[in-house]
C-alpha cells in the first residue's frame, strides 16, 4: 500500500501542463490587454478590461471546442492589431464626441469583421494552402510577430509611457530586462517549469519591498472588482466613420484575419507533422472565427490557438485536462486581479512581453549551424521577419509569397537539367549496317542531348535556355532537348524554346524537342524547332541527318541486294541459289510483319523502308524496341532456335518491302553449300553481337 500523504502525490500530467502554460499566459495576456485597452483606460478600469479579455475568450473556447494538446489564449498578433484598431477608432472618435463604450463598439465591429473573414477562409477551405508555404516563410512570420512585440515595448519606453531618455526610462528598461533574464535563467535551471510568472512576481515583490513602486508606472490604477465593459452600440455615426476611416479599418480587419489564420494553419500543420495530432484546419478556422465574432461584439480581445503555450503542454504530455486547468487559472486571475495587479509595475509586464517576443522567434533562426547549413532559408526567414516588424503583416505576407515563389523557381531551375550527353553517348534504337554504324560512331559527338525534368515555367525555362547555350561546344550542330520527364510547360517556356531555336538557327544549328504534349507541339509549329514524340525518334532524326552528309562513294550500294548484310561473303553461285529461295513481300503502313507468340521461323530481310520492333502492335500500345533499316534482318532468334516470336514487328511509318527465308529452305540450301552456310551463320552472329553491344551502350548511358 502506498502510504505517501495525498498532498504529496504527483500532479496529473494534464493539470501540471495547464498550470505551466498559465505561468506564461497570465503575464503575457495581461500585458497585451493593458497595451490594447490603454486608449480608453481613463473611462473604465483598465484591470477589468485587460483581465476579462485575457480569461473569458480562452475559457469559452476550451469549454466549447476542447482540442488535445491545444491551449486557447489571446494571440500576440490579434492583441497588437486590436490595439491598433482601438487607437485608430479612439483618435477619430474623440473628434466625433464618442464615449469609451461607443469607441469600443466600433473597434469590436472591426474585430468581428476580421474574424468573419477568418470564418470565410475556413468555408472556402483556404487552410489547405498552408502546405504550400515553405518553412522559411512560416519561420519568418513567427519571428516577425516576436520582433513586433519587442519593438512595441521599446517604443512605449518599457512601460514608462514615452520614449524619453532619462533615469526613469533607464529604470523601467532595467526592470523589464531583469524580468526577462530571470525568467530565462529559471527556464534554463528547471526546463519543465516556465519561469515567466515567477520572475514577474519576484521582481514585483522586490519593487514593493524597496519602495520603488512610488515612481514606477503601475500596470493598472487601483480599482475595485468590475465585470467586463460592454460596448455601446447606439448613437454611433457609422456612415461618417465608414466614409472617413472605413478603408483603414477594413484593411486592419483583413490583416488580422490573414495573419491569425496563417498562424493557426501553420501550427495545425506542426501538430500533424511533429505530434501526430490530426485536425481539419478549415474547421478550426470556422470555429475560432465564429467565437472571434462573438468576442468582438462583446468588446473582448478574441482568443485563438496559442502555439507557444500549446508547445509547453505538448512538452509536458498534457491532454484535454491541460486546457481546462489553464482556463481555470485565467478565470481565477480575472476574479482576483484587481487586488494585486495595481502593485505590479508595468515594466514587469513589459519584461514578460519582451521574453515572449524573443521566444516567439523559432530556435533555428538563432542557430549558427542552421545559418551555415541553410543560408538561403535562414536569410529569407529573417527578411520576412524584419518586413513584418517594420511594415506589418501585409508586407510580410507579400514578401513571403514572393520569396516562396522565387525559392521554388530557383530550386526547380537548378534541377531542371537532369543530365547532359555531349559526346555521342546516346544512340537511337535504329539498327543499321556495320559500315553506317562505323561512320556514325565517329560523328555522333556533334549531337548534344539535354534531358529535362520538372515543370517548365517562365523562370525555369529562361535559366534552362541559358544553361544550354553555355554548355554547347563549337562541334555541336544538332541539339536535342528531351522533355519526356516534363509534365507541364507554360506559354512563356514555349516562347523561350522558340527563341532558343531561332538563336541556334542563326548559328547554323538545329534544335529538336521531344516528349512534349500534343498541344505544346502544336504551339511550337512554325518555329525553328523540330518536335518528336520521344528521344529515340529525335536521335534517329539526328543520325539520318548525319548519314545524309556522306559522299556518293561512302553510301551503301542500292542495287540488287536482297540478302543485305547477312549475305556478305557468300559465293556468287550460292548467293544466286539462295536468292531464288526467297519470298518477296510488301507490308502496308501500320501493318504487322509478325506478332509476339507467332510460331513461324522465317528470317526476314528488309529491302526497302523500315520495320519497327515493339512489345505490342501497334507500337504505341507497348514499348518501341528497335527500328530495322534496309539490308538488316528481323526475326533471327526464332529462325535460329525455332521458338515462338517474343516481340512484334511491322511497318510503322510508310510501307516496307521484305524478303522471307523459310528455315526448311535454308536447311536444304545449307546441305548443298555447307561452307557458305557457315558464312551466313557467322554473319548472323556478328549482327547479334552488334545489337547486344548497342543495347549495352544504351543501358550504360541510361544508368
């Protein structure tokens, strides 16, 4: 039996996690509330407005929509923008004779509009777009929020009210820094216990004990217990305000919706990727948007998913009960805060906000290792953060999206050129006679082949064209771009290809592009660009162009050469006898010579045209294996082994003329001319060796 006293039993993980999160939320949320409601503090107790905004929205969200591992609290961005809205409305409202309740009503309507936008984002399922944001942008947004908070405290004189360089400002700055440093040291010493609230309490008690509170600005003036101030909706000149400040307020509302939605979506993505807690981000936006509208109507700062406090809970392993414990602490603070908050120097809350702002910056951005290993992402994140801190969330959103697009284009452009073949390593599957092959082998280094990959967009295509121009050498007069791995090419990319073909044409070079879609090939029609279905046909075009350069003496004879290469070296009498056994045949275009599985064992010699060998017929239904030219044999494996055909053959483009030699006729002829039969068999063996060598060469080039 466990005899330990009940009070010494370990605290449940959820409650411990909730209390730990509250030690950060209490000073942070109260500080934000004091900052936000300062413009109307003269007409209503600031403690009540700050305390209830810190407690009620988060407690309501926890009650209505509890989420495992998620803490609801006032968001830094929302609170800062709430302060900007209230300040703008207050400045305009005093000239129109509005009281504090009416000013709060206008500000609340603007906030309600902002969260109405957020609800609309969820209805339109825009949260799904968060997965397309690069890490540098999300890090930059988080860092920008933190830097904005730090900058705001500096502008406010660290709680002194104005930025006047005197002893009073120095003491406020020293106290604020003391709170931040002490909380950081406590966190370092006891990592599972956030030290923000203990630091604020300790420095506040020290200030009271030393009598410093007499000349330090208190967080709020002395007041009794008050319920939250309700907005006064009657008597507000809505049309006048809309005409004079409508654009500004709507812009702030849209900014609040965008930035808060982005923060919620990014953290939901983090929950899924790092903690396995899946949720529908669009539903989260809708739910938080509806409650945000209600909070705006009530004049409260809406709560939202707090990523920083949620990380504390997740680190402690807290579940649903963590949110309930956190909400209970905030409600207790709201009911009792009027008793002790006036004794807390405002500089202590400023220190809490300074530390919260600095810890809002993601840890990788402080890492020198990360800066060295990923300088591009590190620099982009800090650029977004600095724009956020100086120009606001809209500027950061724009620069972030621009940086994301540029980063995507750069990475795509750097990997668009998958492989180059500049020395004739690649050859087509076309089978030619030995003399033609020898002639080509010495000249294929004049053909440059560039294998592409990925989508070809405007920036990628321009970079690719530049790389092609740089890598071409003087000897290259035919250029092939293999776009078989390119799923999409936009209009600008096709324009770049046309321009590349024009420039190469002026240099006496020819450009061929293969693998593009039919619509892309049609859009390139009329340009100085030859289009082919695949790289094999493009290589065949380049080889034929090179062979056409041969002199008349170098060309193979076109006379009565029925046996072609397989008949070389035969005696005249034996040749004439064998030719008398041949059966002539003409195959129409798109017709087959034989099909896979056929059991005939004839040896076929192409006398005119071309025959395509493929795994299926027609070839587009399978894989194109080879193209056999005039004077070359087809079907020698079945002729030699007697086995069934393993592939299909036929005339793919235009008719072909053939001669066929039956195995029985060959055997009868070989019995009368055994020496010549050995020559013919040796020729077949050499043809097989050459084809095997060509296959090996193509495989090596592919690998």
